[in-house]
């Protein structure tokens, strides 16, 4: 081996050893393959408090013959939305160039160079931009740039998520039930204002290990003792996601005073499940921002709700109004129909709690009264507050957020449901007579409920439910938060629902601006927005997204405050995200050989409408919702003035 080559090998071996022994924060690098000393692969953690946070950005590093007298060639493999990084991954950084135009020095090394590139992610240089449009956006509209960069990061740079917890086999269901029944004796009702989690919060000053560094630390890397290339490490696996988001909320419940602007800014990007109960209460004004007042205010609200519920229970036998009986029966049926899709809702105590709070809300808001869809809006609040009163790990592992699969064939194994859950009466007492009701639960609804009630998940949740006091606290918190939410969108639920009509007009205008070809397609086939998007406005996408994703959506909505208009932008972004699918579907049906033009037109109409009424979001993750929110934010920056001018 020539002397120069030997020196290069030793130099690179030392740098690789340095990367192993003392990796810079947020940076990792290794050989692409054993023996290929000049081909490296690196990964940079997205810097905290930037649009790139939580991302893992891969880079390719090629070491030239003249190294270290000449700089290595570094380019991003992961797409990056950045003023100084082009679409091919090339980086505009003085340190990567030779003097006199550049600033490369032979004393620099690969770990230091990667640290400088990571710093460029955090602090772009608009005076030396590679991407003209992105540079202009960064300079002129920073919020729009941040949102676009965040969406790009979520789409391209997130590490593979950890596998979701799975339910045990049915044969172990009884064991789980016994286990949680035994653990139930240790459950306690959290004090008023508690964030509702048994998790130990991380310190505000603690820093979570970076993705790349923790990955290197966990890899088995031999010590270099010779010039042999066979002992050099290959790529270690990526570690899990950064916990920067969780650290922002640590100690929030103990802070003497929480600034409203800080709370809303922090919560907009998502709230950890453990902090969600407290944050939602504060965002909606149910709990005060000052800690010393919080326990007393919540206690008074809980007592006020308990008094309302007790008063209605004592008057139940005197309810003679046909309107009230019809109202109660409709709520009863709607809550019953929700149960098959979530095992938690099968429990009689839960059915009664939801029906009770919806009925009380309706009686106290006669201007709107109960409207189908309001039951959906109560669900995220109830689940979040109930989770806080239970053992969160057990609650999540059993799949409270996930729908229970109920197949039609299972009906043959289900016995008819003999007694429906009580509504206002105490558990175990007969439900109110509904002879004056306007409708009844169908046989299909009853059988679906019976099948769900027989599932192992539902039985395990029955054992997991808290004591009556904790359940009533969750019910009361749900009532007050639902009241605050509905107050902000009151026009959606009064006669003729003018709020929803206005939102549908805004949606149609937005789609025309964001995706004119999609708007033309819908118009060509006479598809009215009310045919598919009315439910989006009425239920705030509760029917389109699974419950845990709706909770993430609500984090941003509640942080927005008056969120109705932003919801329209979210719906527009949702519709536009499926533009390619809709266009392809229409093309496929139009081009079928031998198709009758009139028949093809009808087929396309039916296919498009069916697609829009049942969007393929079943496998969506939180990352999909993050992208959706980021795209909605960008759309608002671009089109809000037009929307305000053209839709009154």
C-alpha cells in the first residue's frame, strides 16, 4: 500500500473511531459496507425547535484521493426542503468548498463537517441560496416556509415507527381480564387539575439522546487496532424518535402560571397523551391557567355537573314531554350505534355517562338542541379524560383507540340484547320508557351491540373501568369541554345550520384555488360538496379518522381557538390529497372499452361519490395528520384573504 494511501486509511480509521467513541450530538456516520473506506453514510437528527425536528436525514459521503487536503463530497439522500439544499441533495456550504471561494481546512474532519451541516439545517443562509423559490419563501413568509418544511419532513424524513401494540390471543383474554381486575384495586382518582398519567415526566432540562448517537451507542463496534478494513463497522439501525415534544410539557401542571400564548403555540404541534387532559381543559377555559385556582375551579364544576345529573335522575319518572322522550331516545340510539366501533363504549356505565351528558347539554341549549353528530364530538373528550383516570399503558394496549372488527357472520353467534343500558337511572335500574319516542334501535343495531359486548376487549375494559367518582369526573369534564367547543361553532347546529352551509361554500372556493382540475372534475360529474363534505363539517372529521387521530386534530383545533375557518382549510387539504386517486378513477372508468357514454358518466359519478363518502384513511397514522395540518396551514397563508373577500 502506498504511503499516501496508508495515511488516508489511518486518518479515516481514526475519524471513524472518533465517531464511535465521542459522536457529536445529533450526528452519526458509518461505512456503507465493509472494506469501502471512502464511501460513508451519515444521518443527522433534525434540530429541535425547527421544522426538521424528529426527522432523520441521511447523507452520502464520498472521500476523495486528496483528503484531507480537499473536502469530501457530501449530499443529502433524504429530500430536504431548505434554501441551501437543492432537489438533488447538493449542499451550498462554504466548508464544502476549497479556498479562496470556500472555507475548507485540512484540520477539519467528517464528524465536525456533519455537525456544521446539521447547523445549516437549523440556520439557513438566505444570502447564498440554491433554491430560489424556497429562499424567497424563507425570507418573505417564514410561517409558510416552516409549515412546508415540516410537511416535507413528515413525508420524507421520519424514522420507521415502532410496531403498534397488539392484542393478545383470545385464549389469554380471561387472564388479561383477571390481571386488570386485580390491578383495579390500585387505581386512584387523580387530583383535580392533574394531567392524568402515571408516567414520570421528563425533566425540563434533560436532553433526550439524538437518534444517530443513540443508534451508534447501541451498536457493537470493534476497536481498531490495525489497518485492517474488515473490522470497520457497517450501518447501525436508527433509534426511535426524539422526545422533544414530551419535554416541552413536562412540569406544566406544576407551573404557577401558564401563559396563554405559550400554551397555544406549544399545543398547536401536538400534545402528548399524558398532558392532553390538562391542556384541553385550559385551552377551552374549563380550567384556569393559574395553578393555585385550578383545583378549586374544577371541583366546583364537577359538583355543579353532579348536581345537574342528580336532579335529572330524581325527576326521571316525571318526564312526560313527548319532545324530551323523543330526544332521549334519539341520543340513546346514537350512542348505542357507536359502541361496536370501540370496545370501551360497550360498558353500561360508559353508555349511561355519554347519554346523560348529551341529554343534559341538549336541555340547556334549546336554541339548537341535540343534533346527530354532537355525540361524535363528545367522544374524544370522554376518551381522553377517562384514559387519565385509568392506567394509560393498559388502556392503550387494549386498543381503546382502535375500532373493533365486527363481521356480519358473527351475528349468528350473538344472543339478542335483553336489556339496553340505563340512561338517566342508576346502573341496574330499568331505562326510561320510550313509548313516545320517534324511533327505536333496529335489530341490526342491537345485534351489533351484542357482538361487541361479547368481545374479549370489551370484557377487559369492563374490568378496567374506574370507580364511580372518577367516571363522574371524566363525564363532567367532557360536558364542560363539549359545551365550550360547541359554543365556538354554535351556527353549525341551529336551524338551517348556516355555519355548515357557509363552510361548504368556502370549501368549494378553496378547492377551486388549490386544485382547479379536481374542482372541474367534480363539476363535470355534478357532484355537490354537500353530498360528501356535510359530514366533514358536522362531525369535524370524526367519521373519517380513527379516534386517536381525531385527538391529535383536536390538539391543533383547540390551540387555534376560533378554529372553524381553519377546519375548512383542513378539509380542503384532505380532499386535495386524494386528487390523484380521484382523477385516476375517473380516467379508468371513462376509458373502459365499449362503455356507453351515458352509462360511463353515471358510473364515474357513483364511483367518485362512493370514494368521497368513504375515504381510504383506515391505515392513516399521526404522521398523515401532521402533514394534513401543515398543508392546511400553508393554504391558509395563501388563500385566507381571498376566502374572506369572496365568501361572507
